[in-house]
C-alpha cells in the first residue's frame, strides 16, 4: 500500500525529466494564491503515462503532471483534458477529485505542457484484492468504488460545462478505432496475432451506445486515493483517457479485474473471492444497476472483451515506449510483457461470446 498521492515512492528527478525549478516557481507564483518558496521538486516513481512530480513550496505541497518529453503519438498524454475534467467535476459535483490550480500550455516553462493540482493525503492500494485490509473490511472498499463510478456516470455533462468534452455518440466504435489504430501504427512494439483477430471482431460487432456520460477510462483501485482509515474515496486520479461516451464500457473496465489473473494488472480471476471477503462480479453488476437505474446490462460480455483488448493495447503502447526509450515507470517492463497473455484472454472470451450467440 502507498500513502498519500505518491504514485509510488518519491525519488530524485530522473535523467531526461528535469524541470527548471526557478522558471516553474516564477510561473506559478502569480497563479496559485498563497504560493511561497523556496521550491523543491521530486519525481514520483509511478505516473506511467504522464511524468508526475511532488512540488514543495514553503509549507504546502502540490502535484504536477506533464506530458513526457520526446516524440509522442497523436492524442496521447492529454494533460489538458485531465485538467479540464478535474476542474469541472471539482467545481460542480460531489465526485471526489483533487483541486486544480493551473494549466500551462507554454512549453518554454518546463519543456512540455503541464498542470498543477493539490496533493491529497490518504491511501492508495496497488493490489485489487486489498491484501492490507482485514477480510471484514474489503466489501466496504469495493462498495465505495462502485458508488464513486456510479456517481460519475450520473453527472449530466452539459450541466458542468462538459457538453463538448467528446463526441456524444458512437463512443465504443470510436474507442475501438482509436486503440486499434494506435496498436496497428505502433510498429516499434510489433504485431500480436490475437490482437489482430480482436481488431476485426470488435470492429464488426460493436453495440450502439446506451447512454452518454463522463467516462474516466482507467477506473481501478490504484487510481484512487482512499481516506487514511475509512472506506471512503477522497480523490480519483489519472483522467488522461476521460471523455464523453457509454458509461457501460467504463463500468466494464472496472469489472475487468474479475476476468484477469494477476499480471501487470492485479487481477482477481485466480482468487477465492468468498474466502477473501471480496464482493462477486454479479454483486457489482447488481449494485451498479441499482445506483444508475438500470435493470440489466446488455452486451456486458462484449464490453469486457473490448476492455481486455484496450488493456492489451495500453500495454502494447508501453512496449513501444520502451523500445523508443520514452517509458516512464519502473513497472514498464511488466506491462510490456503482459500483452500476449491479456490478448489471449480477450480472444478466448470473444470466441465464447460467438459460440453462445450461435450461428448468424
């Protein structure tokens, strides 16, 4: 378990990710009320996609998220979108997010666009089985995650200024196009036969969107900060993939951990959930449906296959960054090595869906 919004341990700034502290302090002094120096900068060990730093100015602490240096894929590392959705949710809803302070698109300040938010103190759990907790405690933490995601999906995007945060229709089809295109174009990472088959299957069978909501895109336990002692979420982190779209796809991403063994992503598929006091897959579905006013979730298995494909595509992208020398996290090797296994699980589920559907 990690403490505070640390994304792993705090370390010295790694070579290639240095920040001009004097230039940064000068920029922030006029944009953050109560700013006092001197400024010290440390880098978090995590922050897989966007390098993340701890800023200490006087007696206050902040977190800075930036685009990584070097060549980047188009539309990736969208720190501007993170800042916008955090600011809107923080100002107008009860969805738990960190307070935002400033966004900077001027690359002359630290070399890439960045934003600054508050540092939220609490607990981050890296393992989705919550091994640090007693058996009797775990169900409440899963319930808190279920409730937070349902609350996000119940927000009216137009009411908080996010009506244009994404296209209002065809989210799943657009996501399939996005991730399959990134996979196919990332020649450095190589091709994976199961991924090739999934691209064809997903493009042919995508369901129509059910509703439109704000989508987090990467909702899982290690992107959440819990209260230090209570099963209560203080902040949802890592909004880089957020947009507007079908909330069922977002919910299925959260459920994906039930279909994965422990790989780069900590999974639950090979665990005895009842013995651990972890609510079942079906319990989560029923609780989410009750909170969002649904009777059931049609095409849930398709959404799960899609999200397994997306997980494999994300790991494939990390493999590409390793080859290009722009990977950030020390865990990048583990993510890169998981591509084939996750893709194989996804394709096996896709074939199961095809079999259960019967002949066309």
